């Protein structure tokens, strides 16, 4: 047996389904499947499992969005409380939260720590395509 990996195109349908199952299970439950032997599964068994995993993934997505919305509200209430308690501006309040959470100024890690959606602190997305060139996008934009 070779130690080389097969490309997706070189895999059989069952091998591709096994990979897809592995990824979908992780999306649905947050961990990779352990103790599940798919080596004897048929295409039909995989497809039936995919239907159930699709439902679980959708439910997980809804629950995650609800949790992120609640975390966003709680975070903004925390910032407002810090502003009332003496932080001179939002930036200072955010530094205090970073210190309290041990995130060392890493915004994405802070998102993880307090359950915010990733990218919560990213700069505002530029809505006007004519401004894209200002940030290094080199293509013709017809406005």
C-alpha cells in the first residue's frame, strides 16, 4: 500500500463519501467521528446519513447564530457598563475587556473567548465599489 494521498478525482465514490461524512459530522457536532467504521457502508447508507447530518448542521447553524446574537448584546452591554464606569472611550473599554479575558489584544481570540461572531471587530466593509481601488483592488469598476 502506498503512503501517497489520492487526489479527489482519484478516489472512488465511497472514498469521497467517507471524506464528506467525516467533514459533515464535524460541522454537525463540533468533533470528528470516533469509533464509527464506514468501511462497509454503501452509497445508500452514506446518503441516508448525509440527510440526517444536513438537518443537524442546519440546527447547529441556527443555534450558533442565536448564541452569537446573545453574546453580541451581552458584549455591547459590557462595553456600555465600562464606559459608565470610567473608560474614556470604546477603545479603552475594549482594552480593559482584552485584559480581563486574557486575549492580549487579539480581537479574533477575544471573539472566541466571549462567543462573538468571528470578524466582529473588523473594519467596516466598503460598500461603494468605486472605493475598492483605494484598498488595493486592481480591476475596472463600472459604477
